[in-house]
C-alpha cells in the first residue's frame, strides 16, 4: 500500500549558488522519518536534430563524474525563465545554433529519491548555425552523431548521462514511428 508522506518540519541545511539542501521531517507508515532534499531550479535538455538525422551533442568535463562526458545540450532554468526559453537560450549558448522550431517532448525527475529537480526535454529543428556564448567556466566541444549511432553508444554504456540517454532513446523511437519525417531531408 502506498503511503503519502506529510511534511511536519523543514529546515534549510545549505544554501548555494545553484542548489540548496533541506532536511524535512515527514510522517511515514511507521512514525516519523527524515528526508534530505536537494532544491534545484530545474533544467532544459535539447535534442538538436539536423535534417541529415544527426543530433548535435556537447562534450565536456564533469567534476561530479570525474571525467569527460558526451551529453545533449542542457542547462538550468534561470529565475523567472520559462523552460522553453531556457532550452532556446542554452542551445544557442552551448552550440551556437538557433532553432526555428521547438517541440516539447516530456519532463522528467532525474533523481526522485533526493532531488526536486525537473528536466524539460525538447526537440529543436530548423537549425541555423551561429556563434556560441559559453559561460566563463565552460569548455565545450560540439560534436554531431547520427541518432542510430547515439543509440548504440547508449546501449553499449558509452553515454552515461541519464538525461541524454532518455532524450536519445525518445528521438530514436519518434524517428522509428515516422513522427519526425517532416524535419528530415528526403533522399
């Protein structure tokens, strides 16, 4: 039987530039327990699909993973910013591309056990190249891969970033279902 926890008390433990951490006292089926929750403003993740069926990806060092990761372009939503606006902004900042068309795909919680973070996944097409505008602390390589190759990389464990895995597999399924043909050039 599912038991819905009720918050009895909430205490801020840490306040940072991007995340905050709080400890909630909650009711559980056996009494009271503690939950540590990461507060995060959320983010936007972009499948930038070119007419040739390639997706634009970014490669960058990620300190938490202690290695270079291949990912879909993504970034946090700024205060007061709508997720779609964040997606378009992040696409331009990280890849230089601007999207003529954007389509909301889904939203996801990457770690429901301890984080409130919600990611909004978008498909961006009708792309126009331009200049990047990386944050001062970003060092990003921009790469392109066919969607089928990206799927193989996910299944082989070569793409380890969860948000990118979900997005790549969604795009592959939409392509297989014929739902994205209007965005691809016909042979």
